[in-house]
């Protein structure tokens, strides 16, 4: 599976609020850095963090506006048309930057 395909599958799993799908896309030593710079390592820790986030913000979804891919890196930009129920988000932000391991 390409990095872009994996990144898009990650977004789809988030939009379904399905942490099992997310975990299936991660390696055992998966690393995730949130928008505040907090880094989590390990599939189970990241899965647990998503479970907690989905409970905290149950209506969170990602609307992909643009995707840029070059070699082992994919960056996804989001367009936020409406704020979520519990927080206001900027109109456009980087959803994620995904890099193929070993690259």
C-alpha cells in the first residue's frame, strides 16, 4: 500500500471513529505527534489516545482539501467548514504528514 493510500485510509478510519481500523494501519512502534507537539509511541498507546479523543469530540471529522505526495512523504490539508461541537478550529490546517518507515 502506498503512503498516500495509507494516509487516506487513516483519515477514513478517523472519520468512522474506528480505532481498530486505525490500529490495523499502524506498526507496533507507530509514532504519532498531535497538533500541540505531544508525541505518542506504540500502537496501543496511540489507539487508546484516539479512543479518548473520539469520546471527547464525538463529532470530529476530517474534510480533505488537498493532498501532496512526494516519494515516501504525504501531507494532507483539511478545510474546516464548521467548528466541531466543543471547539473552534482554524479554517485550514495540516491534518497529517505521513512518512514511510525507513525513508
